[in-house]
C-alpha cells in the first residue's frame, strides 16, 4: 500500500494514523478471508447434501454436521471475532484522533485569546 506521511506536528498522532491504515488493510483482508471461507463452507455443505441418503431433512442435517463444515464453522467464528476486534481497534483509534484534535483546538483558542488580550 502507498504509505502517505501526514504532517500533523505530533509524532504520536502520525503513528496512530499509520496504525489505522494497517488495521484497515488487515480488516479488509480478514473480511475477504471470511467471505471466501463462507462460500467454501456452503459448497462443502452442498456436496455433503448431494452425497448423503435419506429424507431431505436427514440430508440437510448430515450436510450441516459434516466434519469439513463443522471445522470451517469454527474458523468462521474465529474470523468474525477478529473482524469485530479490528473494528473496535479502529473505533478506539478514531476516538483518540478526535480527542487529539479537540485538545489542540482548545490550545489554539486559548493562544488566540491570550494574543488578543495582550
């Protein structure tokens, strides 16, 4: 990815923005992995359904409990957890950026007030 340098005058904020970019990239990759795994699981479930014998309900249950499907379900749950964690990480970083802007805004206003009163 093209890493852009943001001149904000505060190194910690620049690091935070770099972290947000990396987290966003990782979130995109994890979401793609989840989508692919869900598609593969549906495909495995369909194949198990077609291979099994019995009534429609029996075939559905056998397809959903196939070992490959159950294994993928655990991986899907793990990926969903990672996605949620990445989303919260981004949200926390967003809040930290907002706090930085708010604090610096107050400092600028105070400085302007002192300059005006001098």
